[in-house]
């Protein structure tokens, strides 16, 4: 049987149980560093002083400047006349016409609103208003001590499943814990104990939910909200987007709290932030507008991958996991310098051919330079060299071929004529270089037409005569197809896929 939470004796027994402190749990320690101690954004007195100073400057500026009468543009006059004529023609009540005039006047004034100049009074007022709003939102968040207290409340008032040993709570326990937490922490925790939140979690046959998933949900909500506040504070123009230098500043602020990065040499911090921010730009700014949406950053896998560097001991993370993490030091260092033989800060086509042990085809390297490398303004007109930012895009696309962003990058290289689709002739031209490297490696003879037909069967394009980017994304094998056409190692992996799967299954059976 289960020990009910409404029984006084079971409450006493639960209290007598030894409850491990939250700080002893690794995942809690990691998230606590991310959430912070709730110190706030600044002093309230300093904000009030700044407000008074700005308002005084506004008063002085208005005294110095005389009001200048603005002229009404002709297009606005014509719009007002049309509204009045429409009211007369269609017998619209006069108050409706006044509403239309008011709305049009508001829209006209709104269109004239311009971004305030840096250092101007309006800019300072806007900055201060945002600062006060973010501080208010930060004050509403649970800090690390509040989360500790909530965990203790959950452990003390839960029920134990005798069959699984899991700690659970029904809705009555849920409401009781909400009242206890409100007394100990305050009203800011009550929003987590709503009926809709209880219904989000999987329930057993008795209608109970496990306390651990609920607590992780609370911690994730708090950490994402804190990240949203931190990013908004760095968003200089308050448009909901982060420019590259703002993203770099956010990552730089996280480094002291990331166990695997806190001992990073100071000389490498700037370069590391640039490399890390570039991955966010690659996935969260697919249209290359020069800024990434904050909401998209928060929901991306990139942020989760970066937060994995909270893990402290070497036992917690394997060398393979560390190498696969773009944000770890092992994957961020020396990628570019190893290829830059002449140490001029850029890569030539010949230098880039050495990437991945030279398994990429020459036609693919040529297409990368044609589509993704800007022409150098200095020196010979036809010579192009890949700078560091372009190299990061190149690596991210190859390491993430199955993602829409990576496949879009590669498709531009595969589309030899820039028509937006691939024909059988394009497939033949692309695979010819792969075939040559395949034969040079001592492998068996291939029929290019058979490979071409296999690719068509894999993709199953909507138009049987052409393959589009949408077809590659829809078939869920676009990354494999791209690998087969640009990398002899990628084709080898596809050709030996059954043997590779068998090798992966054998160690599992032995264990």
C-alpha cells in the first residue's frame, strides 16, 4: 500500500526520513550556478536618482527649445479629405469619422517615430524603463535558496510508491505543498502550482505525479526566464534580437559559471566567445540578417549544449562527448590554425582541401568558394580566400548536415547552375569526383548511373526529373545524400552501412 500524505503519522515518518540536501545533487548544483542568487539588477535608489536627473534634463531641454510648428504632408491631407468624403457619401455617423481620423493621425505619428539617438534623453529614458522592467521581472524569479526550500517542501510532503520507490504527490498534496511554499517562500512561487501545471505531467493509476519532473520543470522555467532577462538586458535596441557582439557578451558572462570553461586562458576568451556566438548565428539567424531572435536562441539546442559545460569532473563527461560539443575547448581550438599553413589568417582552396583528411571533392570546394566566400577586396580580383567566419559556417554545415540550416548551406553548393533544383546531369557531375577518389582508394568499380538511381529512390522527389531542397528535407535522408555527393568517406559510410550497424550491435550483445 501507499503511505498517504493526509495521515499525521506518515507526515511524521516523512519528517524523520533523512532528506539529502539539494546542494548535494549534481544537476541542482549546476542549475543553481546558472540561476544565480537573486541579487537583482541594481540599487533602487540609484534608479530613482537617474530618473529624476533625466526628467530634469527633459525640462531644461524643453525650456531651451521653442516649439516648431510642423507642416502636414500632402498625402496626409488627401487621406483626411477621403475619409470625410466617405463619411458624407456613405452616411457614416460623425463620431465614426472622428475615430477614423484619430486612427489615421495615430498611424501617421507612429510612422514618424524614429529610433532615438545614442545618448539622447529619449534613449536614456527608454534604457531606464527597460532596466526597471527587467529588474521587476528578476525580482519575481525564484532564487537558489527559494528552490532549495521548494525541494524540501516537496520531499517532506510527498508519498512513496512502495512498488517503485518513486516520490509522488496527488492533487491534494499538490495544493498543500503550494500553501506551505507560499508561506516559506512567498507568493512568487504560487504560479507554478496551478491546476494546469499539474495536468501537464504524467499521472499513475491513482492520479499522482512524480515530484522530480515537476521540480525540474520549475528549475528549467526559472533558468530560461533568467536567461531571457540577461539577454534582454544586453539587447541594446530592445528589438528582441541579439547582434553578434551582444551574443558574445552574453557568453562571456556565462564563462565564470561553466565548470569546463572557467579556467580558460584570458587571451583566448575573446576568440572563444566569437566561435561560440557563431553557432548561435548559424542556427538562429538562417536568413543572415546579422541578428538572432532571443526566443529562438532560448529554444535552440545550442543553448542546451552550452549549458552542458556545467559538468565539473572529468568522470561526468567522456572525451567523445567533449569532442562532439562545439562549445568545449577541444572542439573550438586549433581547427582553423591547423589548416592555415601560410599563417595569413585566411584559407585558400588548396588549404581547405586538407580538411577532413582530404576526403572532400574538388568540385565541392570550388562551389563552397563560389557560394559562401566573399571576393577579397585587396589583391588579385579572381583570388578568394576563406576568412574565419566563413570557415565556421563551413564546419557547422558539415557537422550538421541533417539540419535544415546545414542542408540549405550544402544545397547551394550542390546546385551547380543556381536553378534551385538538381538534375541527373548535376548528380553525375558531382559524383564523378567522388568516384575518382573511390577508385584511387583501391575500392571496387562503381557504376555512376546506379548511384544516381539509388539517390533518386532515396529522395523520391515530387517532380521525377528534378530534386529540390524541399525534397531533400522531406525525405529525411538529405544529409546522407549530401555526404554521398561531396565526401568519399560519406559515400563509404553509406555503402557499408549494414556492416557498421552490425559492428555497433555486437558490443551490446557481448555486454
